[in-house]
C-alpha cells in the first residue's frame, strides 16, 4: 500500500520541480513578441525584434534590437549578441514586412518561420506602409507591442472588417493551386497604428493594395461571414446602417462551350439598425433598400474582381473552384484564361426591420 501512494507523490514532486525550473528559465530569457524586416543595402535584411520588459510596478516597457545581415539566421545571431539574455521566439505574435520586401517575395522569409518548431502557425502577418523599424520603435499603449498589434488584427477579424489571415492561412493560399494570398497593410499614424489597406499577392509577391473599406466586399467574395455591417446611401442625404449581416457564397461553374462561365452567388441577410432623415417602415421601403443594396454590392464586387483579373491575382479562389469541376485544369492554362473571363456576381439581400433606431 505504501508503495502505491509513493508513486503519485514522486510524480507530483517531479512536476513541481519542472514548474520551478520553467520559472527560472523564463527569468533568464528574452521573449520576442514582434519581429520585423526592412530592406537594407547590398541585399541585406534589416531585422528588428521587440521584447516586453515587465517592471515591478506592473508597467510594461518595450525593448528593441536591430541588426543587418544577408541571412535570417545570421541576423538572429547578431541580435542575440546585443542582448544580455538569449532571444526566444516561442511567444512570437506578429511578423512585419516592408512593402519593398513583400514586392520581392516573402516565401523564403515565411519558410524560416514555418520551419521553427517553437513558432505557432497562427502568428499574424502584416505589411508595413513605411519603415518597419520606425513603427516598432514606439510604444502605443500600456501593453506590449506584440499584444497591441495582435489585438488590432484580431478584433478587425472578429468584426468581419478583415478576412481571417495568419501564417498558416497565407502559406496555405500560397501553396494552393488556384488561389492567391493577401495580407493587411498597417501604417503608423502619430500615436497609434491603423490597418489602412489590404495587400494583394500574386504567389508570394505583393502587387497592389486596395482600400481597407473594400474589406467587406473582399470577405464576401472570399467566403462566408457571420456578423458584418454595411452603410448604404439610400437616397439623397439618407443613410441606412445594416448590422448582423450574414453571407453565404456559392461559386457556380459551367462549361457550355469548353470555356468556364462563372457566377459568384452572394446571399446576405441582416437587420436595419439605424437610419437618418428617412423613416424606414413598410414593406415597399425595405424592398427598395434590398434592391439598392443588391445593385451596389454587385457593381462593387464585379469591379473588384475585374481589378484582380487585370493584375492576374486570384484572391477569391475562383481557379480553385474551376479546378474542382475540370479534370483537365492546369495552373498554366488558368493563368492564361483567367484575366479574360466574364465573371458575374449575383446578389440576394434579405433585410429585417427589427432593431431600427433613429
């Protein structure tokens, strides 16, 4: 009996001993929460890391280290040489890249993150409009820079303003035949940081930015959403705010003459929450709002698709859907015919009156 009780006691002691060592290890390392890269001279990378410093009064300061090198691992060694404690990437939250580097391609830089077993696949990625180091040099709130930036991206994803993206999803879209990735673009504005645009990629190369206000349209064309909002100009000086918007996307592919004919069907339903100047009551008024919203979304969605076609960027995975309907699909043929296809958008909106305020 004594031996039966002894075994769990020994296991418990070993567990507690392990916990004590972990605390000691954390005290002896520097946890990197943000890493950023600018383009340097002579093909070098300027790498910057951000580390939170927790003070006895519970306030938080941010410490940065910067170095230049031709290789990422060489850069990491130089950064470690500046720190009194080993730099550890196990708590990395955000990775930032300048537009210059993104235009040249991010595959190698992201592959380095992917191969690091200590880095989570849900690390957020973003392009910086401006100098990455300058953005990272400032503390924008009373929390660590990594937490601040990750919360910025996360809450915009939750409010459906930004399509979901992270390291895993970017690489998945990059490697997927028939779909191209995207990333949010952030910019330093005085004492804060804002998401200002969405960066469109062709493969791993950044090619163009679209206005962040197009995020609603972008997300609807990319897939479904559950809790979006939309402001509609109904009549002259009359606006309607629609919330709790849910959408379902279905891509219809036909091959009547061997050439794909594509229609993106968007079904949306939501609630009128607010209006001004115009009283939104009665079935006819609601129907008019639905029809106007359907037409506006259709026009904007088709414009966005055409712009992506002009750039040769398939951000919405149209090629992936066509591939599912064709055994003879090839990436090379798709890249040839994609810019010339007449891709139509059909929109159906169902609006409820409940929740209206003025």
